[in-house]
C-alpha cells in the first residue's frame, strides 16, 4: 500500500517538472520572437521583451476584415482607415419593412443603392384613419393600411357632405355614415343653370384613367379598347420592363397616350432619397425617350410614397390618384368596374395596373360605360391643362 502511494507521488512529481520549466514566447516591439523558460522570462521582460498582446493589436477595416498588427505600426494602419474599434466602422441601416442591420461602412453605399436608409423616419409614413387618428408605419405596411381605410392626408380621410338647402360641410369619413343616414348626401344638389367653371369647354366631365407597373402582356388589349372608343389614358411605366415590352410602349406613344415615369425598378423614392430618386427617374425617362422619342413629364411614385425632398429632386409633378380600384389585390373585373363606376366624378384620377388580365377585362367594360355616361377620357396632362395646370414638385390626386 505504501509502495503504491510512493509510485503515485513520483508520477505527480514527474508530471510537474515540465510545468515548472515551461517555455514562454516573448516579443520585441518590432515583432521578433524569443522562446525562454518561464524562470528566465522575468529578466527578459526587464530587457524590453513583452507578451504578445502587449506588442500586437487586433484591428478592423471598413469592409470587415480583421488583422493583427504591431502596435508600432498602428498609426500607419489607422491612416489607411483601419480601426481598433469595429463599431467606428459600422453603420446601422434601416429597410422599408423596419428591419435594421449594422453594416460595414464600405458596404453602406451599396445597401443604400438598394433602398436601405440611415434613419427609420426615412422608411416610415404617417397615415390618418377615417376618424383623424395619425399613426406612423413602416413603408412596407402602407399599401395594406391604405386598403384597410387609412389615408395619406387628412383631406383624403374627410368627405364633403351636402344637404338639400345648399349647405355643405366636410367631416371625417367615420362620421359621415351617421350624417348620410340623417339625409346628407355625397353629391351636391343639381347644378344651377350656369355650368361650374371647371367643366371643359365642350361641357363634358373629364376623367384620367392611369395604368401603373407596365407595360405588360395585357397592355395591348387595353390599348385596343382605348383606341376603339376614342379614349386616352396615361401609362406610368417601369423602366426595367421597357426592353421586353418596347412594342407596347411605342404603341402607347403612337396612339397619343401619355407615358409617365413609375421608376426604374419600382423602388420607393423615399427609400432611394433625393439624389437616388433623381437618378432613377432620369434613367427611366432616358429609356422611354430613346424608345419613343417622347420624354415623360410626370411621375407616379411607387407605393404612392413621396415627400417634399424627393418631389423637389424629381423636378416633375407627382401624380397620385383619388379612385383606387385595388385591381392588383382583388384581381376581379367586377370589383374593378364597380370601384370606378360607383364613384367617378369630373376631375378624378383612377388607378389601375395593366399587368393583370382581370384589369383588361374590366377596362373593356369601364371605357365604353364612361363614354356612355358622357365622360371625356383624357390623359393626366390634358386634365391638368383644363384645370389650370400643374407644377413640378407638387403632388396631385385629382383635378377638380
Ligand atoms: Zn406600382
């Protein structure tokens, strides 16, 4: 028993010997290495040798690379843009759906070219409900909210009501139902003998049908119908589709339809920012002009998303709409037809999309029905001209 205990003790001693005589690697400030026993390390340190982490520092570059450099070379690396603190080289960016990400600075421009922005406010939009409550939402939610009865402006969230005695008042849409039940009406009483000043000289009410996101495979059907009925419309085209559908684009121009800009790739202008928007619109308009010889004069912002700085950068009027058919959502010709025919009034701008087959079905009924009701179907610019014109940098949703 004692003998076995001695044997164990001997093994422990043997194991400890290399530990006590451990080797240590030390470094000079210039990065030379020296391996010494731990017993001698103290005296080498006094002679100006150091542990590795006293001589080297980890640094980062703007594209996320990491490297270890000698402290004496640190300032040289800093001059080249490398930093000890990676946080100095990263920027928080936001996308239109509210996600945020820390991005290495070298990749910030690339992200911003793809719609990321530096502050959340740039990818948020304030919306108003039918009772006047405002809420700020991510741009990705805007279309859904608009479909649920939210509005971009207080004006759109209100409605003008008329009674039989010549009185009228503007109320929140949420309040209008009760008033309608009390006999107020959405339509003014029959006009007096003199026509209102805004009716065009031939006396017919005017409406501007507009088609976004094309050209596409159903554009020709819509053009056939417009041509057959002597009607005009406006096509807000997307630049990256023009190569595939150049024939449809040229036909739009040849038939006297108006061609407007709907961005190069359907990016939100508020996400692109002012200079990004200006470049995007120029690229799209250059392409339209190259293919048709006509340069678009008006802009429809994707998602209806705009603010004063992008409007100013665009240098053109922004054309919104006051009748949203939601054709892209319902994909139902009856619903699109009713959305127009139930509401349409003189000066309205109707939003549709010529990339859906049910929309073409609806147009084949809407156009003759409007003509039959006495409407003159005109382009946006024709409508604006009849109502006192429009200005660059301003947004219009109807021309009453
Ligand atoms: Zn669009």
